[in-house]
C-alpha cells in the first residue's frame, strides 16, 4: 500500500496505524481493557519477542499483558516518540510500575521500575496489527529486575546523570537490496578505524547515546536508528548539515545503503546481524 493512500476516514494510512498503536498502550496496557484486543490485532498476529513463558501468538500477547498488570498493578507506558512508514510503525517508549505482585516467579519486592525500549510494528492493509518486534523492551525490563545484566560498561551513575535531560528520537530506514554486507562494513569501521572520529562527532552534536539495530521486518531488512539527545531534531540537523569529514563520510555511506540520510529524517521529526550502541559517557561502541 502506498504511503500516499488514505483510508475511508480521509486520514493517511500512517496516521491510522499510529492511532492503533497508541490504543495498544492507552487502552490495553495502561487500562487493562482486554476487549480491544480482537478489534486491533489480527488473529494470526506474531510477537517475535514475547515475554518468557508466553507463546508468540495472540494468546501470548494477552498472557504477557495480564502477567505484567498482575506483577505491576500501576503499570503505565508512555510513548516518547513515534514514526510511521507505510504499514510499519516504530515507537520509543518508557515503562513504569511498582512490583507489587508475583512476576515471572519473582515474589513482590515493592520496587519501582522504569525501563525503555523500541518496538517495531507491522499492520495489515485493513489496519489490524500483524507483527511486533521488540528492541530492548524485554531485556531492559529483566535487567532492571536483576534477572540479566546487559552491557555493564554502559551502566552506572554517570550514564544515568548524562541521560537525565536527554530525550529519545528514532527513525526506521529500510536497507536497499544487497546492501546488508556494506552496512556491516560501515558498522565495523565505526568500531575500529573511525571510532575516535565517531565519538567526537556525537559529542559535538549533543548525542548522549546512539544505536543501530538491524531487524527483519516482514522479509525486509530495516535499521532502527535510535538517539538520545537534549534535542534529537537539532542533533539531526547538525549531522545533516555538517561539513566535518567524518560526518560527510558516514552520511554518504548511509545514503549508499539506505538510499536516504536517516539523520535528515531525524531532523524532520521522523525513530536501528547485531547492531551497535554508543554512549558518550563510556566513549565505547559496544556490539550487542
């Protein structure tokens, strides 16, 4: 379906799909209203990153939300950033709640938890949700609960302090056919030969953290570019317009593999095999 097509109400497909994803959290997750499930999900819905113990189908989705709301009765999810591309929607969200009930076999601790994640959704032409890919949602939650430790070099008080005033921004960009290997080469250069220049570039434009995560969405390899900055759009504009040698190189490499500049999309307000995560607190590019 073309991104220019509209649904019967006259709104764009993207706006319709974003409304549907908002309702997942506003009605289903935050209010616990399960009556909406059959109205917004396809019966054949697939969750590619279900909660431990949950199946990947619609029953697993219901199980997951029921378990979360039992474990965290005050559970509330805030959508921090959302973008849409045809039948795909990408969100960056923050989960908050107090551990007052048993969850995944863990007795109530009374601990208040807060964690973030990125989710990619695919919707059908009829507007029903068909697939979900979570990037960091489940692992971040388990880490907060002490069930798994991820990227220890990127954690700690200094990192939390630097991120306190940062806001998220994310963009989804499809990889051009046959460009997966070239993108892997670019990632490798960021981790080795160009690492110092990369660190300096991101500090210069005020990016606290940046990640690129490759996902196969509906048979199409896409990259979710996620940044945290005081002003993600301003950081995107600085990178889009920069004449710095490194910034020009990375921008041209991105256009080669994506066909467009993802930082320009970020500037316009648009939310990435293993991705990379960069933090200007640790000055490290960590493979995930």
